[in-house]
C-alpha cells in the first residue's frame, strides 16, 4: 500500500512538472489573477492611469529582458544591464543637457555605449572564458563608477516633454487631447517580433541556441562559437542602450549610481517566461509575458501598502521561485 | 578490392606521460569496411582523432586522395569528406533533428533559415537510409539509438568519402544494429571507405572486410576478415598474456552470508525496481551498455543521489541510507567512475588524500597529526605497491593506475566491508590494471565484498563471481560466472522494454 501511495505521489509530481513545461500559459493565468487581485484589493488600481504607469514601467524592463534573454540562451548571464542602462542614459543625457548636442546624437551615443560594454562583456566571456556571472558583475562596477565620473556625480535630466527638444518622449507616451496614450507599446511589439525572428529563423539565433545547448558539439560542427557567443552579449548591450533611452523617456531625473537591482527584474522576467539559466532554451514572447507579470507585481504592490523594501523582498522570493522551476524543468529533461 | 583512398603512415603522438601512438600505419580503401581493433587504451580513438584534426600528430604523414593533408580541425576534415561518428554523441539536445543535421551549414531563404526545406532534405536523407525519424522532433526526446542514427545521417549528408564509426553499436539494440549494418552495406556499395571500431567480434565478422589490430599504441598487423578466425584476431590484440583467464566458477561458497541486500530500489528514470544480494567475499559484477543505470543504482544505494523507494539491508539489518555519510558509517566505500571529479583531490598530497575519509583518526586535539598521516599512508603505499616518490607528492603527478590506488587506500583506512568499484580500471594502462585486479582479489580473500561496475566485458568475465546485467534502469538478468559469456551478457544488456 505504502508503495502504491508513493507511486501515485510520483505521478502527480510528474504531472505538475509537465504543466510547468507549458509554463507560459500558467504565467498568463497568474498574471490575470494578480491583476484581478490588485483591482479587488485597491479601488484605485483598476484605473486607466495605472495601466499607463504599468506600460511606462514595462518599456525599459522589456528591452533589458530581451537583451538578457540572449545572454541566458548561451548559458551565461549579464548582471551589468541594470546599472549599465542608467549609466548609458546618463552619458547620453550629459551630451544633450550639458554640452547642448541634439537629442538624436544623445540617443545614438546611448546605444553605442551599450554595444561597447556588450562587446567588452562578450570578450571577457567568449574569448577570455571568464565565468559570465563574475565578468558581468565586474563590468557592472565599472559602469557604475563611469556614470558618476562623467556626470560629475550630479543628477541630470533629458529634456522634458514640453521642452523644444522633448520630442523623443512622445516615442513612448503621446498626449492626445487630455488622454495619455502609451505608444511605446508599438516599439515593444516590434522588438519582440524582430528578435523572435532573429532567434528562431536566422543563423546568429540558431548558433546562440546551439552554444547554450552544447558548445563543444557546435564547435565540432564548424560553428564559429567565439564570434556568436560574443554577439549574444553585444545584442544584450544594444538592448541595454535602447533601455537607457526608454528609461530617460519615462523618468524625469537620472541619478548616478542607481539602477543596480533592475537587472534582476529582467532576469527574473526571462526565467519566469521559460528561458533556462542552463542555456539553449527560451523564447522572446515568453520573456515579454514574464516582463508583464513583473510589471503588474511591481506596480501593484504599493497599491496594497507594500512599499519599496517589501517589493525587494517579494521580487527576491519570486526570483527564487522562478529559478526553482527552471531547476526542476532541467532535472526532468536530464 | 578497392583502390586506396587514405593512408596514415608512421603516426606518432605523445601526451604528457603517455606515448599514445608509436609510429602507427593505417590504410583505408574505397568501398571497404576496415575494422580497427584493440583493447581499451590501445590507441584506436586517438588515431582517429589525429586523422580528423582533433589532435595534432607529432610525426608521420596522412595521404588522402593522393595528396598529403593535415586537417586543422574536424570541420576542415568534414569539408574534405572525412567524417567521424563519435562514441559520445555530439548533439544539440534543444534543437530539432533537422536543425542538428544542418548545424553550421543551414539552408537559407534570403536572410532567414529555411527550416521547412531543411526538414524536407532531412526526410529525403532518412528515406535514402531507410531510417524512420521525424526531422521535426526535438533531439533530446529521441532514444540513444535514434540519436546515433541521426549522427550517421549527419555524417553522410556531408558528402563523405571516408566515414569513421567509433564504437557505433555500444548503445544500440540488436534490431538497431541490424539497421546500422544495412546502412553500412549500402554505403559500401556507393564506394565509401569506412573504419569501424568495435569490441564485438561477431560484428567484426559480419560487416568488415579487413581487420587492423593495435596494441598499446602500436600497429600490430592487418588481416583479411573472412580468412581469419576469432582466435587469430584475439591473439593479435592481446599478444602477451597479462590477465588471468576468465573465471570459470565462483570462488564464493553457496552458503556464504549475505552482507548486502537491496530490494526494489527506485531512483528517477535510470533505476527501476532493482533488487540484488551481495555475499561475503564475493565480487559482484554489474554489466550493461552505456546509460544502463548501473552507476545511478550505485549512487542511489550509496546515498549520493536521492532514491524514490527501496529497502537496503546490511548483514540482515535494515538500514536507512540518506546521504554518503550514512553509507560510510554502515561500512560502504564508493570508488567513483570519475576519479578526478569525485575520487581524489588532485592538487593535494598522497597522504592528505589517504586520510581524507577518516580525518577523525588523524586528529591530535584540534590539529592534524601529520606524522600519523604519513605513517599510515606509507603502510598503504607499500601494501598497494603505489608508485610514488614520497607520500608528500601531489596526486596530480601520479599515473592513472596509481591515483586509483590512492583512492583505494582512502577507503581502506575506513576499513569498509563493502566496496563499490565503479569502472575501477578506466583510463589505466594494462600493467596497472592487472595490479588492481590482484588487489581486488586480495581484498575479497580478506573477507571484504566488492561490487564492480564495469563496461569492459573481459573485465567482468575475469573478475566477477556473479554478474548482474542492467538495461535502461532495470535489472534484466543475473548470471553465475559459470554460465556467463559475452553473448549471454550482451543478450541481457540489450533486452529493452
């Protein structure tokens, strides 16, 4: 009898794990449940302005989450994206507000900074073969200091929406009549479509998955693993640059030395969305779903009276849960 | 007889401490299957790795299609038409079958990968080879046998002129081997030159045209398969008699007490309802193919991995082993198959390794009694004939066989009554092997009991008193050594669900 019981236990465990395989569906359901929960718990949550602020918040998280998905796909990671995003945005903002350069130049420089740091990360990981965790932890320290040095340690802003050169903010939020329209969602959708195609339908994407799946086998098949491994980090850097622009477009003030911890939102989102930390597995759409779960959670918590410190505790726990699911999933595969 | 397509002459290759290849010759002809035979460690795989550019040769020439060549890396060899189907599978488990076959040379439609076309091409390839595999299936979901077929299909799709099969049948069922042979005969008709590395004599007789034999890194000779007998080939392979002959009957009395009893052990997919008994003074062989679940069974028994269910009795008493510490307390010692990862700490001295499992016996209050550690280590070094200049020598400087002896010494300090030897002679040269065998025999003569997991059939037949055979996580049979033969074991080892 005891044996039978154990067997049926094992069966339900299996079924549970299989469901985790269809994780995206589960995540969407959790997301809806969360949304309903917040609406019920707080009258003011269900308003249009809340949706807009969830959206505001989602732009830069989506960009760094898409980027880090590529690093994760190779079996690596990139911890420099949170701090990096703020750093590149500060550099761009410095050029615009202190040196008086056009906004367009500031935007391009922001993206270039991201790609440059991505190249450095890629070099450390793919060529020098440093552990990604340590390598990007170090570059995180570097960009953190760099942002402070370049701006002289003081906060700055990109032009406000009503300023003459504040046009870039309408990339993300347009005011039509009295209503604010979150147009940034268009860019998000575009980015998700393009990066999905790159990941699943082009050589770079295929080889990045191959590297995460079995690097040695990819190398023996004649794939230039160093090049494509580096590219994953450059893509990650590029999106961190984009995130820097979105961050500047969403927030009024940029403070040097901030941004640390935001990478965890992105990594958490990607893993919740089904990307494996062990590499080789994941989708961009999954990451997007993960991002929205995170954004609803982070936006909703203050509405039920849980402020910043509580948010950190909860994000930490959600990340543990997400990683645990990943570990279970990988164990079952093996 | 076909014309020569590839010649290797005077190939020499040394690794630190090992002269792996000593001026070896090899000749591959069009439309012919050449068997490459030799005991484990004879240098077959090394020779093939030199040929395909995985290793650089120190000396010698390779002539391919009339020109001297030296392939920079496996993909250069591939491009030239020399491909290898590896013993260990090189697959990308997250990608589909077709994506695996075309990795590195995807079929494109403009800038995008044309997966549909790749699926079609893979299907055509499989049809040509009479293989039934869905190109859209994820590689990780296939059985080992099917994965092997994909590897072969991938090799063939490179427009290969020379194909090397490195023990392709090691993980295949009999039906799958038949399928493989059909493919090989087909390729022979298409004038492709093939090298077939295997240990199984009947396969060699069935499929190959000539046999080249290697021993201890040297070229011994080449025979025409149909004109030679099994014994001819074995004589060339073994050359000198260094092992005892296979055991013909068990040395253990029928009424010897059962020291270990395992009942319905389950752990994950790889250990399913395994039950067995170990008697005092017995060497119990565990045989099976790659991935049969033998190591997993031992790890679950030892508490290294979690078990789902099952009971373990030691000397008739039920014990609950939850972790390796529990197992050690019950007098079980485990010599891992992967010495470097689990067995020894290579950067530490012989003495430090020897005392590691029994630190408490070497303590002087809070401090380690170095003197005692050295004394005890010396005793073991002498008893086991470990070749080391001093006990302070770092283990990394010893040969594989002597490293293994340090691991054995470590468990002997614990005075374990039950020793699990997982692949005790893997990566050890022939001389040291027979020393390990002698040592194992001495241990059981002292009344200890040994479980020996081994993938080498000859080793199982020489050492065991009883043989348990596993396949896909299940115990498929139990043979007394008097009734065990290569054939009977292989039959059980391929008995799948």
